[in-house]
C-alpha cells in the first residue's frame, strides 16, 4: 500500500510568490525519483505564505531512500532561498 507524505512550509516574508514558482520545479525532481507515484503543491488561501506538498510514495522506505540521494539536494535547492520554515511533515496512509 502506498503512503502520502504531507509537508507544510512557510515562505520567507515577501517571498511567497517566488516560493509558489519554485515548488513545481522542486516537485519535478521528486517526480523522477524511484518510488514516487505522484506529487502536488498546494498554496493556502487564508495564509498565502503557507504551502503544502503532497507526495505519494510506494513506501516510507522509498521516501527515506530519496532523502539520501543527490536529487534530494537538487529538490531542496530549488526553493531553499524562499523557505522561511518547515511547519511540519508526516507520512499518512489512506484508510
């Protein structure tokens, strides 16, 4: 059974639009990763500086393996200049 990773992030003050442009680029890197099934970037309507990444993986192990690759550094670099903080992230299963 696949899992869903949800990561909530906040952009630096004044950088939300830049973050919004950078996240699809970052997700294109993840989309090529072994074990990645789907990706989506969401922007909060009420708090436009807040974003959620939704990434579907074949397993938690696949996500953890990706974090050890050069591609992970490329993914983070795509939006690092705009990132204020990671509010939280966790893995979920569909019930």
